[in-house]
C-alpha cells in the first residue's frame, strides 16, 4: 500500500476516533443513559476505527523508516490515553475521560506540527576523512536526506525529486534545504548549522558527477 493512501486512512480513522470520543465525553457529563445507548451503537464501528488507526499508524511507522522526536511524544500520549479512556468510561470517571480526550487531541495537534519537522538523523559512518566541506556534506546527506532521496539521489520516496538530475545550483539548494518544500520535505533551518547546509548543498549540486558514494552503513 502506498504511504499516501496509508497516511490518508490513518488521518481519517483518527478523526473519526476523535469525534466518537468527543461525543462520548460530552454525554458522560450531559446524559449518562444516552452515553450507554451511544456506546452500544458505536461499539463495533469504534472497534473498527480504532483498529484501523492503530494498524495504519504502526504500518506507517515501519515503512517510513525514520522517526521524529515529536512522533515519540505522540506515541507515548496515545498509548497513555487509550487505557485512561477505557477506565474513564467504564468507571464513569469524568476527570480521566476528559484527560484522555485532551491527550488524544493533543497528539493529533503534535502530529500536525511535526509534519514540517526533520526526522532524527541516521547514524552514519563514513570511510576516510570527512573534514573537507564536500565530504562533510556527503555525511550530512546520508544522515538526513538519503532515506527520502536515496543514496544516489534517485529514490524518490514520498514524491521526492531525483537529486542527481536537479537543475538547481548550490545557492538555490541551500534555500530549499533551509525552508523545505511544500510541506513534503522538512526545512532544516535550526536543525542543521549554516555550514552543514552549505556543505550538503555543495554535495547535492555535484551529485550528477558523483561516482559511488562511500557510505559504510
Ligand atoms: C521526508 C522526505 C525528505 C527528506 C528527509 C528530504 N527531502 Fe528533499 N525533497 C523531498 C520531496 C518530497 C521533494 C519534492 C518537493 C516538491 O514537490 O517540490 C524534495 C525536493 C528537494 C530538492 C529540490 C530538487 C529539485 O530539483 O526540484 C532538493 C534540492 C532537496 N529536496 C534536497 C534535500 C536535502 C539536501 C535534504 C537533506 C538535508 C533533503 N532534501 C531531505 C523530500 C525529502
């Protein structure tokens, strides 16, 4: 399944899940007998929705191959919220139900914000000396860019451009790396230093003439 389709399924199931929980939380305060009815009616749909949302979430996580700090926070929040909700609604503990709802909404917010954030960089060991700008740029590239753009720049993961064919020069590339691209590629301003950005741009600009990369892992 494509990552875009999975992503959409995930977002829709999360939204449905949040809506069901919002209604349940309101009913817990307003009308407990209505809550019983609602819970009965939504029992099966809720099981389907939450299964879809957990399975697509885990699946996305596995195929993405990279992780962001905010995604870790999100996961912890979701996995704290679920047992809290179960207990909260079963035992009619209003505080717990509200807290769990807030955690779910909060993790949804975090997911939105983290879209623009870079992934935690990969651990890369390079052969030889990487003290020159170009060699350092290569290292920065493998750490941060390769899992979308590929080792040779051609991977095109999530619609990434083929960097071995780019017509942009170093200066343009620097700008793109700083600000990111149309919500599809994260911006690296603040994550990478100005020097690292300059180095990686130098490396990317020269990719078309690049022989085999010397990455070790
Ligand atoms: C999350 C995946 C992802 C990561 C990580 C990523 N990119 Fe991209 N990059 C993309 C996508 C997607 C596009 C195409 C965006 C568009 O449609 O304009 C792109 C486009 C580009 C372009 C424009 C090329 C052109 O010819 O249009 C450059 C340059 C670029 N990336 C460099 C980098 C560098 C350097 C890094 C690492 C510091 C990096 N990217 C990390 C996904 C990524």
